[in-house]
C-alpha cells in the first residue's frame, strides 16, 4: 500500500512498526509489535495519509484495515495470520457498513472479532478504531 509508510525497528526482544502517527510519540507506543511469532496491532483509526478522514464509517473501516494489514506485513506476517480483531465504533447503528468491509477482507480467514460502541475516539473525526492480533506459523 503505497501511502502507508511504516518504519520497523528492533527494541530489545521485540520488533516494532511505527506509522508516524502524531499519537505514537505522545503516548509512547508502536503501531504494531512482534514478539516471537505473535504480532499485536494497536488500535488504528481510518485516517488517510493526508491527515483527513473519509466521511463514512465503512470507508474509515477500509482504511483502518489497510493500515492494520500493512503493519502485520511489515513485521513478516500476512493477512491469513490475523486471528483476532477488535472494533470500536462511535455509532453501533452503522455496524453493517463495518461488517461489509470486514467480511469482504476476512471472508476466507474468519478471525474472532468483537464490535462495541464507545462514546468517542482520540480524534473527534474518527468513527472507528480497529486492533488486531496475528500469529505466524
């Protein structure tokens, strides 16, 4: 994905992928961390490279999942290695928009997943945040 830039570094026993998000240095976290054969991807909003958010929850879900998959791949994983997703939305009534995107991407993989409504995300324009876990091998 050409507009998703991740930097991978080794920190102790872990490999970390950073996306350059303005929140990563403020909160002291990485977009994703690999320890052994496990990759954990932090909550990821669907923000575009230009700093703008798509208007619909479905479009934000697509962008968020693109970033999640890129993070997994940057640490040596693949889409098929994702075993769990957690989805946080600001309006549960729009769950079908999210389900359509998630279902299309994971139709053959079928990871465990959760979708819950939250009052607000870190940025008021963010409608969705997705995190994931992957196991390689």
